[in-house]
């Protein structure tokens, strides 16, 4: 673009082309960024679901413990 003379007939077309190229590059960058953010969000959701599942298992196991523990001689 710097080589095109501002007084030439094609200068306006060159400016428009440059703007379109710039806009397209921004769109592609934004699309790539959105995709990476979606991957990050999915990974976060998966890890949160895993943590919740492990927590639920621990709570269920703790709730199923015997209520009365008898100390029978020789056990401890």
C-alpha cells in the first residue's frame, strides 16, 4: 500500500482492499480465539463435573458408615 501513489485512480480501491483484508484477519483471529475459549470452558466444565462426582461418592460413602462402633476386646 505504501507504494501506491495517493493521487492514482486505484488508490481508493487499494484502501478498500486493505480494509477488507484487515477485517477478514480480525474475523479469523476472533474465530480462533472463540474456539480456544470454548475448549477452555469445556475443559473447566469437565474438571468441575469430575470433582463433583468424586465429592458425591465421598459423601455417599461417609453417609453409609455404621452408626455404632463397638469396641470388642482385641480389635484395637
